[in-house]
């Protein structure tokens, strides 16, 4: 374990980098990130947001995108006119997440896409796993973010997904699951 990792693990405060990505499909080997939402907050004081990132990424291979994915995230050329390159987006993401623990609703999905561009090893926290331990299973038919929000009586994310909205909604779910106090 490196010195930085040790210091993060031994303090009471752990900054969480709650990340949501919108992509052109489900496979990080074939598809690409087109939007990143990030909320950095303290695990012990989740009401305090230290940093955010809301950035659209210019797709390089939009022709290989899945139509369903583009419908879900509302991609259209006009809204992505001022999008940045993946390299620029990842440079910002790396800076904002330094010394943070990675967190996402579906860690395998979001981290799979992020690590395609950013080669780092971090501890990871899966919001789905937290929800699975806290919500009675008989209340759930699926464990999607929308279903978890319903079980917790939280307004779900809008039908057209925006990465920053997803990250903020996931933070709200985390706070609710942890009793609003990060305990």
C-alpha cells in the first residue's frame, strides 16, 4: 500500500469522488464516454460538496454508438458543439479526484469506462452494494438507480440522463442510505 493510500485510509474523512458517465454504449472496448458528472464530498459530512465536474466529451466514433444509449443520454450534435476532447476531460477529472475514493452506482460500468483513459488504482465504493445492504430485498424487483430512488421515496433522475444529475442523485441516495449523516 502506498503512502497516499495509507493516509486516506487512516483518517476519518474520506473524500468520495461520486462519478457518473454517459456513454455511447455499454462496452468500454467499443464505446466511449460522452459526458462526465462528478461530485466530490466528504464521507463523514456529505452535505459539504468540495468540487464538481459537469463536462461533455466530444465523441470520436459516434457512428459506432448504440441508438438506445444516445436516446437515454439525449445526445445530439448541437448540444455537444462545445464539448472537449477526452484527453482534456480526463485531465480535469484526474485533478479533481486526486486522493479520493472512487464511487458510482454501478462501479463496474463507470470505473470500466474511466480506467480506459485514466490508469490509476483506487479503492472503490459501489452505491448499489450499499443499497443492497440497507434496503429490504422484498421491496425491490430490480436494483437500478430509478428503483432504488423509488424504494427510498426520492424523486428519480429525469428520463433523459445527464451525468451531473446522475451524480447528484446518487449522492442524495447515499445520504439517505447513510441516515443523512454519512454514518
